[in-house]
C-alpha cells in the first residue's frame, strides 16, 4: 500500500461556488463513464451536510486494452464506488472520501480530497480561489505482473483525475461563468491546474516485489 499526497492546486472560484458545483458535477461531458449516481444517506445539521453516495462507473478503458491472459483485472467492466462527503459551513471545508466496494480481491483505491478557501486569496485573488488537496492510497494483489499492473493502474488514475478537473471547470463555468476579472490570469491558472492533475506519481506495492517480468 502506498500513500500519495498531491501538491496544492486551486480553482479560480469561491469556496461556496466550488461546493455548489461539486454537488451538481454529474453529468458533464468529461464524465461519460459515470453510469449512475444515487444518494444513500444524507444528514443535515445547522452547520454540516454529510452525504453518502453510490456511484457506478464503467471499468477503466486502459484496463480493457490489457491482454486478457495477463490479468483478471481486464474483465472489470463496472466499478461501484462509495463517495462520502462532509461539508462544514463553519470551518469552510468540504472533505470527500471515495473507495471502490467491489473487486477488492484484485485492487483497492481510496481517495481523499479537501476543498477549502485558498490561503493565497487574500493577497492575490480575494474570494476567487479554492484550494484542493488530494491524497490517494493504492494497494493491489498483482503477483509476478507487478510492474505491468502498476503502469496500467497509474495510467487509468491519471486519466480519471484529469477528466475530473475538466468536469469541475465545465460545471463551474456553466453555473457561474468564465471569470472576466484578470481573465488571462484565470486562464493560465485553469491550464496549470488541469496540466498538474496529470502529473501524478505513485507506486503500487505487490506482495512479492522481488519477482520480475
């Protein structure tokens, strides 16, 4: 199992705007792999909203390109995941936890994201930046094919995060428009965030890393 922490990135929108877009981010043109989204539980208090969702996704297109004789992972066509989100109005944080709940004998991928007002917004972009901090743990039962599985899972995860970022921008721009204040700066920030979302570095640990292909 390996824990990966992303560098901080920021959306050029306020925290309240990002939270609103997060709850309404599906459907979007970058999430065609999402088959369904259902709320299982929701608890609302004076200051918090806790939501549990079941999201059904299509299996990674990257996995489908792997020859069937390499791994049972190529048979994966549907991946149900549980997403739990905790919104705190007082602390100005939205924390999300996502994990697969099937194919656990083959792999486990847990993701945690924290959305909060940017630490830099008071200096440079008042009320227009929301930070996103992401961490991921990956574990996989891969045996002798460890290096192949590592690359396949890494490629699929990079692609999914890139599309997630693009999808959030699409919904933010639909709901709140493209920022006209320092528009060129906003464009550069957007391009930088999307680009950085593809530059992930992680490692998949196998039970026996001494074996080579």
